[in-house]
């Protein structure tokens, strides 16, 4: 039978490793996805900020800094950058849709 402390330590290791893998995934997005999308520089920067702050959140979760002042600042930057990224991307998609509709109308 496994002791409670051994089980607790196992969950701590699983949590830490999982969060570090998530950090790596978030840090890869700007280099493996965003750079290949037809985004404006502003939207690409916002997306990079968003994914980097997501990575920082999971890094702090991996090492137990959930409620530090650093995390509050990180979450404020994350909130602003996700709004900037999503609205900017939405505007780009709407502009692309309008161009496609205009092109269809001229055919």
C-alpha cells in the first residue's frame, strides 16, 4: 500500500512535469503557428505576449507561486494581450471575408 506522503509527492511531480510541458507548448506557438498566419505585426505581438504570459502562469504553477504580486502583474498583462490578440485577429478575419465577398461579387 502506498503512503499518503508518497502519493502526494507523486502528484507533485506529475503536476510539475505537466506544467513544464505546457510552458514549452505555449512558448512554441509564436514560432510554430503565429509566424505562418497572415497576421499584422500588432496582432502577432499581442499573440506572442498572450502565449508568453500563459507560459509564465504555468511556470509559476509548476513552482508554487500562484498568488504572488508577480502573478497579478502577469495576469493583467495576459488579460490585456488576449483582448488585443482576439479583437485584432477578428478584425483581420472580417477584412479577409469582405475582400473575398467583394471578389466574388466582381466575378
